[in-house]
């Protein structure tokens, strides 16, 4: 199903329209320009669509009063975006034939999904740039309360992931991550590898900043892109919602959750390159692309990323070239990727379609200017 979004006059965004959100979509631009705002809005409307799909499933199963309600103001407040609303704000999201829109005058409008074919089971993961606190949070090293909705959800996704991913080799850092569920919290999550003095084994919370940042990201992507059980999770959600609303006796599921054809895991990642050496950045990118390409599952995967890294964007050109020349290595079709620059609240598409590459010059200009001044001196 084609997915699109229009965002007008919301926070730092003046007007942004994406008519076809690609499976691997990247946003670049200066700090504070609106990159994270855009991926947060995409994540939010995907989450609303997820609830609309659950509501449609129940309606088609003889539940006329849905337990799934919508409160857009509360959603914005949870995400720290309530102050972004303006009198002229307008957001229009479309997934297949379902249209979800918001304006202050009309409020939130969630279009109906009239048929089984329009329902999609969605998992939304938002991996924030604050993920480096996860090792301390989950080791019992801190007891701070988490006010931010996205960070709370990230903690939950991480804990769910490490339940299933007991061991993971992170080749892009030359380390192994392991989980011992029976160990005390402080020693439950461990990192091992080799250095000049031989083999070492340390607690994750004692590892380098790059390791503490990338391990949670990698474990979450590994679990949800390869091992997630949509049928089990959504059946649990349905039973819980019906039980709480005393509607279970009226439920007549003429089609099982497992028979629904559309399923998707959506990752939204702020600055995947945090604290990583350039070579590790591109290896992490290849790990994400391999997760997107993985075909031994019954659902699809998408990524929406905000980044400042010139290495990621340049490497995407290499991935596209490998694909179209049928070369060895990790690859992805140019048509399945997108790179957008956000500038002054508007969107600039960096695709050079006739050449099958993305224009990376804006990320190279700062270093070019440094060399220009250096040479002049």
C-alpha cells in the first residue's frame, strides 16, 4: 500500500510533502531544523493507523463499539510536541485507502478501513538519540523516572528485545553482546571482544560510548526485523482490549490475525551514527539494510532516519550502484531509498533520478570550505 504524508505549519516545519514514503528514508539538515520532528510525526501517524487497523479488525468481527480511542492532543503532549501546534497546522497521512488528518478547526479525523485487505498490522519502534542511557537504566544503575514517551517506549522495546536476543555478534564493532537472564542486573548484559592485551569481558554499562549507543539499537533492530511474532502480540492486544471493555463475548473473528496479509515493522532512528567511527557507521548502515532485505519472515520492514553523517548518505549511493550492477555485497535498489534535506522548513529531494544517486554535496561543502581556506593560507 502506498504511504504518503503532508505536514504544514507544525513546529519548525513550514510545508513538507512526501507522496511515497520509501522503505529506507533519510532526512538531513542542520541541527534544530526539523528532522526529528518529521520522523516523530510519521511515527505518530503510523501509530494512529495501527490503532485504526485494530479498530477495523474489531468492527469486521462484530464489535460495534471499539475500545481503541484517539486523543491527538494527548499524543502530542506525550511526544513533547504539544507546543508545535499552530492555528494553521495541517497534517494529512494516507496509508492505502485510509486517510488520517488533523487541523485545529476539524480536529483528528481517522478514515474508516472498510475491508480486510486495508488492515495492516504495524509495529512502531522509535530509537531516540538518548538511547545511550539504556545500559545504566537496565542495569539498575539509575532510578530516574522517564517522562518522555518515546524514551519509555524505547526502554520497553529494548527489554522485550534482550529477552529474545540472548547473544549477538556485532561485527561492525568486533564485539559480542550476551545476556544472562539469571545474573544480577548489574552483570546481566555483557560485552566481550579482543584488544592488544587479549580477550576481555566487561559490563555493557562500562563499555565505550559508541558501544553503549549502538548495542541497544542493534538488538532492537535484530529482534523486531527478524524474530517478531505479530500474531501472538496482536492477539494479546485484542483479547486484552475486549476483556477490559467487556466485549469479549460479542467477538466473532471471521478471519484470524494470522490471515491478514499486511504486516510491517517501522523503525524511526535519530542519528544512528552517534559516537561511531566512520567505518563503523557504514557497517551499521549495511546491518540495517540487511535487516530490511531479510526475506525469511512474513512481514516487511521500513526505516526513517535523521542524520548528520556524510558517510551514510555517500554509502547509500554505493548500495544502489551495487544493486544496479548486480555486484557482490549488501545492496538496495535506488527506487527503495530516499534522501531529503530539510531547509527553512521545506523539503529538498536529493535524488538525482536520471543517474540513480543522491546529491551528497551539501554534506561535503563544510569540509571543502575548510580545505579551501587552509590552501589559501
